[in-house]
C-alpha cells in the first residue's frame, strides 16, 4: 500500500509506493523541512498535525491543493 503526507485528516501530497519515497518527495518539494530519524533524540520535526500514513491502493490519486504552502513558523 502506498504512503502519503497528511495534515490532520487531509492528504497534502501525492502517494508514493514506499514511505521513504514519500518522505524524500515531501522534503525535496518543500512540504517539510526535516525528516524524522528513528535513532535521534525525540522532538517535533513536523508542524503539529502532520504525519505520514499508509493509504488504500484503490487507484485514486489525490493531488494537493495548488494554493497550499508550508507555514513559515513551526510551533
């Protein structure tokens, strides 16, 4: 099943076959500034509400809204 980046319950990036590819695209496209690493000290690297999750592979592609931008400040 593919993975996509979400802001709360809204998908904000397209789906990718692997979680790694989804994180890489989100980073390169400016949707996130940093990618969480399992062996680093815990801390918030994503804006509140952001998360990566697996989505059903039903063939439907959800494109992010073109006007969506990452907030300037991450609390």
